[in-house]
């Protein structure tokens, strides 16, 4: 996008919302400038202090090229910030006596199995909530797969671990799906219904939903991503088959109520919704995390995980936080509970630093720290730390080494499902679940997949397995091309791939 185009967007980045005046002088201008500098089309911010919602406001636009402004009712995907909702729901089931943190998952999901027999027999609700099962991420078994939650949980038995059981923190989405489904069973309902009945409704989160199918408003942010230095729109992300790990869609107004509930210890309008001891458990440090990057330029002295919350220190203050990222939106949710200050930042840009930076900036203002311009510092970082422009020469198209018909077929695996390769209008195309697109020959046995899927940028190249006598046997794909091999189905209808 040209500078002139971004200047036009920046001109439209004006605050809209229902809150009173800005709680810190210059906050509106700082946020507006941050969107312009980091090239984020739109964002919404909520601040809670001492159980009062002191600020909810929107900035920017719903979509690049549009004029509709973001406000505090604009709906955003909150991604993995959903995990804290799932952990809170579990605490409610524990409070009700319907579940215990150290119950086996198999108590509620009898068919649930892991690759490692010992882990399979021993894995508990607590293990899953703490990301200590050792199960590798295996994102391609569910992203764009077009499978049900039940299918995903069945396939996890074929997913090899990347760490010994209970040995370390290893972030996971699929195990939060398992916990959410287990909580639904314990509550005699579904995860979706219980989130609505036990959290959204009593907290007054009247707009929040667990699926795009439930949204009735048109005030919905459009997802965006960056290709080098250019922003582009993305399709809505379908997270239904992993919903307890990342499917909630909400707005600044509703998320402010979520902050109030968390900081009040589980009380809403004087009514306790969850036993205090069960609720305290999710905010208690239980496993060490890699401290990772500094928070707001400050390296944490400790970095741990509770249940659905990262529990760290920030400028000598206790902090609970859990961000979220989907292919097109990024969220920050954080609190300094001892100071009774909480912040939510919702944005419609994939993997942007904006939400975290604004959250830490607001914390600093509340703590009376010296003014620290995180956005300016990020922009001025050495070019070597930014993604460089794509200056590679254009690819020269050449014919594939085999006739296109040689690649056509269905490829199947017990873990990753099916991939179909066909010819359409003289081009080779590949379909996997919800993702479909053209295969462009690149070199050797490699093709570039121009997919319309959620993570097509990560799934850029496909490699066919070809025998010495030029027979196509299988196809490698996914984040780790060394291990993700789907074999062509046998003509007699036999099943390829491992396990059953």
C-alpha cells in the first residue's frame, strides 16, 4: 500500500465509543498514531480500574478500503484469549462438584487416547490446562481440515509427542479442546451452551458468541494480514473444530465485563458465580514458562502458567495475561490484579505488536512510570529485525517433470485426513478440507500451493514423493515437511497412513 493510501486510512483513525473522556492525557492520540505507524486498520480498547469501566473506545475502520469506523461494539476474534474462558468454565464445574482438576480426561471422554500409552492412561484435566501433556501442536490436523471436534479428538492418538509427559510447558490447542468437551459432558450440555449460560449471560456479555453463525450485527471487523509491507484482507477464521481453544468473538464493551469478573475473584454484582478456592486455582502459578521476550521492554523476573492465564511480573507487579491470535486478528488481555487495573486491546491485523504495546503503555501510565513510547521504538528497530521486502527474482515457469495426470489422486493419513489432487481447466489443484487452490510447479518435485485456506502463507510448498520409476506415491505438506507424509490411497480402497 502506498504512503498516500495509508495516510488516507490514518485520517479516518478517530476514536468512537461510549466511554467518558480519556483516562490518561494524550491516550487517544497515542493509540491513533500507533495504528498508523504499525499499519493496523482498526482496534478497540477497554480499561477497567477499581471495578469500574473507565474507557471503551474504537479506532480506525472495520476494513481497509472502507469507511465504517470501529467502535466499542465492533466484534473481533479473540483467538487464544478464549482459553481463559474455558479454564474458568472448568473452575465452575469444580465448584459445582461435577469435575475435579485432577480427574482423568477419560472419565468424561472414554474414547480419548494419546499416542503415548502411559500419558493416555494418566492425563488429567489439570495436565491439559497447564500445557504439560507433551503432545506436539499438530495444528494441521485441525486448521482448514473441515473436521468435527470429535474427529480432531480421535486423531490426536496418532500425534507424536514433542516432550515427555509432564516434563515441561508445551503450548497446545488440541488439549484445550479436550478440556472444553469434557467440561460440556460434566455439565450435561456443550461447551458452547455452558459458556453462554454460565459466563456470557450472568456477566452481561450480551454480544459475545462462540461462532460467527450466532452474530446478528454487521458491526464485525474484517481480518487482515501483512505480506511484507502490504496489508491485505483475509477470510473469517473457522475455529469451530477447536472452539474451546480459540473461537470466541467479542467486543470491547463485553470484554470489560470479563476483566471485572476476573479481578473481582468470581463475583458479579455482589453474587458469587464460582467457589473462590476453585477460581483461585486458575490464577495460581503451576508450571514454569520460558520468559521469552521482555514485556513492554521489561524482562520478567518470573514467568509461569496457571490455567488459561500466563502469570508473570511486570515492573514488580503481579500480572495475569493471555493474548490471542487468529489468521487475521490479534488480541491482548491483561490485568495487574493488585493494582485493580485491566486492559483489553482488540485488533483486526494478524500477528501485530499493537495490542501488547498498548496494554503495556496503559499499565505504565497507571503505575506512573516514565513515558515510554513502545510504538516508536518498535518502528525504529534495526532493519535486520524486520521482514525485508521481497526482492527475489520472479519465478520462471517450467513444465512439471511428470504429466499432470500422474499427480492426480486422493492421499490419506490417519492423523491429517485426506488431500485430493485433481485437474481443473488445465491446472493442477489441491483440496484439503476447507482449503482449495492451484498447484504451481516450482522445481524438482515441489509445487507452490496457492490456497485460499487460513494458513496458506505457512503452507506454501508441497512436495510429491516420487519413486525411481516415476510413480507418485505420496505428498508431504505442513509445517514440518520432513514428517507430514500422506500416501496415495490404494486402488482397492485400502487405507494408507498409520494407525486406525
